[in-house]
C-alpha cells in the first residue's frame, strides 16, 4: 500500500486508498457528567474504551464556556492517552496558550458562538487570513499539526493553503442533515461538493479530514472518497454507547469505514 496519503501510485493509476483513521470525539461524555456536576461518567475512561473499540485517536473540544470538556480533562487526556489527541478550539489567545502548554498531536480550529448548540458552520478562512496565518504558525512552531474546520468550498480551501494549515476538516453537517430529511437530491449534491473539495485540498497538499453529524447511515459515502485520511465522530457514537457500549459502537463504525474503503468510489453514489 502506498505510504502517501492519496490513492494514486507513482504511475498515477488508482490503487486501494490509504487506511482511514477514526477520531472519536468524547465531548458528550463530559456533557453527561456535567449535567450532575460530579465525576461520572469520566471522559478519559470513555477514551480508553473508544481506543479498545478501534479509535485511532481522541478528539475533544475545549469550548470557551467549558460547557463540556474542562481544562483538567485536556490535561488528563494528554498525559494518559495512548493515542494522539486532537484538540478542537477557537482561535483565541487563551486557547493558544493552552494548546502550547499541552502540545496535542493536532489542533482543529473551529468557529465558536456561545449561543450555538454545536459547531454550526465552517471557519471564515478567507475573511481571517491576516489573523489565522500567524496563529497557525505559532501552533506549528510548538510542534502541533493544524487543521481548519471548513465548509467543503474551493475558495476556502485555497485560503486554508494560503494560511499554511496542514489539514482541512470538511464540515459534513449539511450532508448529514439532508440525509436525515431523506432529501436524495440534496445528499447527492453535498457529496459531490465534498468529493470536489477533498480532491482540491489533496491537490493543494492538505491532508483531508471530515466530520460532524456522521452516523452508521452516512459514514460510507464519505469514507469512500480516496483522499479522506480521518473522520472525527462524536455525538452519534456516544448516543449509541447508551444502548450497546462505547467499544461496540466504535467497532461497528470502524467496520463500516473499512468496508467502504474496499468499495469503489463513484461520483453520484450516495448509499
Ligand atoms: N469535527 C469537528 C471540528 C467538530 O466540531 C465536531 C463536533 O464537536 C465533530 C467533528 C464531531 O461531530 P459530531 O459530534 O456531530 O459527530
């Protein structure tokens, strides 16, 4: 299997794509813990179970209002995890200091609005090139890979390359919402946008990730995109864990991703 991250061998003919990593987002274990203010359930214990189920890494979003993950969670995850930590955060001075203190494997920069329930859209990279460029450089100087959470949009990808990001994470929220509404035309349109964006990002030298709202039903078409290197999935897996345990939920998601990786990618394939 080629070591480089897209699916083309040096002669340019398609081969089996590189393996797709799964990052499990454990924010909502902390949401449940915080509902009662104690220590149970413990996000670190959840992280260990996710890894047991096949997670390649753990993702956690330290929000400015600390509504779920806490500063202590981040330090415990960083110190005790056996797999890479992906820290999601807003591009603020406070978060920059925290990231530099803990040196996670990667930081995913996300837009943040206090009134939102979840991260509702991608970063405005084009409108923030001046501030993002030095911010990205400071994280990279500390040895942290930098990802930008963006809409699957070509101009935004060009801007992400211009600010020096290592990775773009494509926001799959709209695709997943349309799938929930059984809007077949909308789903096909969104998948096409993601496929184009993934190709453009890989061509610009960016590693391609995706996430938000993914479920057992929506993970396969995204996983088949050959440029895709990592998916970050949280809410659905934590919800499923209530019914069958977290390791089992992660194991099933991993299996679907691996199956999809062995199936041919075809433009227009939605299921
Ligand atoms: N990726 C990013 C950048 C996110 O902000 C989130 C949500 O915190 C996710 C992935 C995971 O989304 P979900 O919890 O809907 O699976």
